[in-house]
C-alpha cells in the first residue's frame, strides 16, 4: 500500500486562516498539560521577543487527517494547539478587562472583536452562536465552547479533572499577560502587536493524511515527542468509534473508557504498540510492526469486536507487564529466568510467554515455570552465544504461540519439545562458546559475563555466587591495558584475546585492583588466595598465559556451559 500523506511547514497564522477548522476526535485523550509544559512554552515564546532573538520557534509535528482539506482531525498535536488557543483566549480576556476598566475601551473593543475572529472563530451576529476554529474532545469541548470562548466568568465547581486543567491554564496565561503588558493606555496595542507577531513566529511541520491507516504508518516511522502515545490514541479512536456506532448509553462508553484507562495504567512505561503486537502475535499469524493497525482494522469491524478486543487486551496487558517486571508479586522462581531474558535483551519469545501464561499459569504452575526456564536457556544458546538471526526466531515463536492458543499444544511438555526446531545442539553451542568474545566495555556484555562465570563457579565449587555481589569483579587475566611485562603477546592480538571468555575469571574486588596490569606471575600469587575455586585453580592449571592457555581454558568452560545451559526435555 502506498503512503498517502503530504508534509508542509506552516506558521500558526497559516494554520488558522482560510476558513480551516480543526477537531480533536471525540475519544482522544483529554487536555493534560500542566505548569511544567505551560512554563516551557511561555519561555520559548518570550525568547522570541528579546533582542537578537531567533526569528521563529519550531513547535514540532502536527499530524492531521482530512478528506477535504478544509476540516481536519488532529491525530497528533492537540495538546499544543489547545494550549495556544487557551493562551490567545487568556489574552483576549485581558483585553476585555481593560475595556471594563475603560482603558482605551473603544479601540480595545475593536481589537478584541478582530483578534477573536482571526484566531478563535466566528460569532454569528444574529444567534451569537460561536463557530470556533478548534473543537475539543467530548469531555472538554463543552467547557471550552460555553465558557472560554465566550470570555465569561469561568465556573470552578463540578468540573472534570481536565476541565480544571483548562481553567488553570487560562488563569496561568492570563496572569502572564498582565505581568507582561500591564494596564496602560498602550497595553492593548502592545498585546495586539505581540499576538500578530507570534502567529508568524511559531511554525509546525504539518503531516496531512487521508485516513487513520496512513496516520498509523506515520506514527510507526516518525520520531517525535508524544508520538508513541498518539498511535495508541489512534487505535482508541478507531475502536471507540466502532463501539459508539449505535449511540451507546453513556454508562457503556464510560465502562469502555475505564477499561482503556486500566490498560494504559497497567502498561505504565511499557510501549503500547509493542505490547499490542506481542498480544496479537500470541494469537494470530505473525504481522510486521508496520502492518499492525491495518491488520487490526481488518479483523475488528463492529461494536462486538471492539468490546471483545478491549476486554482481551486488558487481561493480556496485566500478564505482559508482569512478564516484564521481575519484581511482580506473582513470581517465585520465574523471576530469575525473566531477569535473564531482560539481561540478554531478547524480545522475540514474549508472544510464547504470553500465550503460555494465559494457558498454564493457573492450571499448571510447574509447567509454566519449565517453559520460562526453557526459553531462557534457548535464548542464551541461540541469541547470546550462537548469535543467530532474530527474524527466524520471531516467526518460530509466533507459530508456537498460535498452537498454544488454538489448543494444538495442550501441555507444557509439548511446548518445550516444540522448541527443538531452533534449539542449537550441543556441538553447535559448544563450538560457538569456544570462539566467543564478549566485550565487557558494553554494560549488557559485562552482566552476561558475570552471569556465565557465576553459574560455572557454582558448578565447580558447589557454592552459589550472587552475580550482583559487588565484592567480586570480572578479572581480565591478560589485562585490557597490558604493561611491558606482557610484551610476549603481539599488540595486534591483545584485543582479540582480552575479551575471550577463556581470558576472564571472577576475583574479589580488592584483589582485582591489586592485580591491575601486573604480569601473569604476579597475578598468580593473588589468584592463589582467592575464595573462588575457578580462580584459585588457575596457578596449578596454567604456569604461563598465552593464546593456547586461553583456548584450553575456554574449551573447559564451554564443556561446563553445555551441561549448565541445557534443556534436558529436548536433548
């Protein structure tokens, strides 16, 4: 499908002119800006009016949807446009106060009328009904239209939280106007000049799309502040428009909104589109990120579908966030393996984990734990050590997730057995481990190396070592910055040898500092006093340290690792 959208740069004046109208879709988020955002915007605006100021201020992206290039739905940018409208209305209210106080009243009345027509909207002279340039969502528009635009006294009781924010924003900007312009004879003229300049100094990159599918594609590729949430709002608008097609009772819409808020709250900082894709791929054929919205729109066509989907994703959001949070109270032994997946930075298995949670967590807790453990081991073999391509893995996990969902895989054991297809066999894993380098200047690699060495130490000594224990450090036997005592090793080979797993061991932190860049013979004395068996044994196993020593030791570690990271059910 071709991407149908236009991109232009427009000043705020251009956006407001030529009879154009803008609407926030009914179910879009309520107004949410507060002091921090108002202050930031006001400082940016004031900076445009100082000596040697920039000629313009960039306000970011606006994503608009239209079929006629006259009326636009605001898909992204409603918070900025609403705030600018409130700011202008606050200034107009300030003009009205000057008129009431008989400060240049006639001229200020003319200014008020003209500025309101230009930047807020047209008032019918017969009915006095406002036709505003901007229409807000279903929770905010009534307050905005009936109280702000009319410049009447603002009610403060019985308001939604977002209506309170609109009122507070109005009061906040009005106080700034009073501070800036005062109540002098020239204040009205100064304000009018300020506003006339401002609408030319603020500019946006405007992306105009012809349907919500293209809007979603824009969100998938656009890297701008607030975009992640806007793609979420886009889906919400689509689902709620389906849900409200038969003029649902307000209580039903409220129930749906409560469910939606529950989903957003449950996900917290997790990306909604990322979660939604995992949810979808845990039940349906694999879809690419860019096809997510198109596919959902194709499958969800009516009110019943929309209600069902919201109900399902509410339940799945709870499970998904738990799988991402090792501190979640429902976990016991699972947390260790979930933590490992986070450390490995592996995302592909989450469709299977989600499907497995929903299928087995309540009915077969032990089986669910076995699946989580098996996936952690497979990820270590496949991703961390063998460095295999993740694309094939994602397709593979999707197939398993769909089989769990469709009840083709009825038991935890059958799920684990099905992992065999991409499970690296012992010889493949061992050979990859023998050659493995992990550059510990990378934080993820450093954690993985500690993890590997702690697990091997536990097998060698029978004593568990906490990999988060700061009493132990990773010791590079051939140092990262060797001194002259290591001149038997060519400079060109140092890098390739230093970060081999065979060149690394665990050592007490204080001893690690002492060892530093010392010669191998000096280090052996330090190693012999270590409480860690794998390190203490180095002096008797290796009298000198070179490429052969690293190769031999890495082979021994590989043999240990092959038996530690092993799924016995499929081997």
